């Protein structure tokens, strides 16, 4: 059983940056696909970014491509989301998720088995 805890959220102004962290415990995530999702009030949870177990493959939502970077450190059981040039529409609760299969990165939330509790990101205009 993998336990995921996100941190690093907060309130920033448009154009600023934040770095989210996801700490995993209970099991190594070195063989897991890891993803970040977000959910804004009144909207469905949406895929933001994903990284393969070996970090060779990364996938991004079109809305964040070029601004966000997902990375991982398997030696520390950590995953990160660097968010630059933030926009008000990036405001949401951000969730870290783990897929415990050796498969390509999925954009579907249903593919992920473990979820964190989320961290709030608020971007003011």
C-alpha cells in the first residue's frame, strides 16, 4: 500500500512559480507511473502531467505544456511538479497519483491506484 502526501501549494500571483512535491511511503514507487491531476471547483478532475517509472517518458496536458515540468527521484521516493508562468485558470486542488503497473503513462484517472489528499494552488490575477 502506497501512501502519498502532497505539499508546496499556496497562493501566488499570475506569472509566478510554485513547486509541488509528492512524498511516497509504505512502498517504493520506483516501478510506478506517477501522475499529477487537478480539480477546480465545479469541474471534473483532469490530468496535468505524468512520468514513466524510469523518467524516460513524460506526458503533459496541452494546457500546461511548456510551463509545467514533472520529475521524479526514485532514490527519495519523491515526485515533483514545477509550475512556471502560472495563470488564474491553474487554480485547483492538485493531486499526486500512482499507477502500480509497468505501462505507458495514462491520462485517465481511473488508471491510477493510489492518490494523495491534495494541495491547494490558488493563482490570483
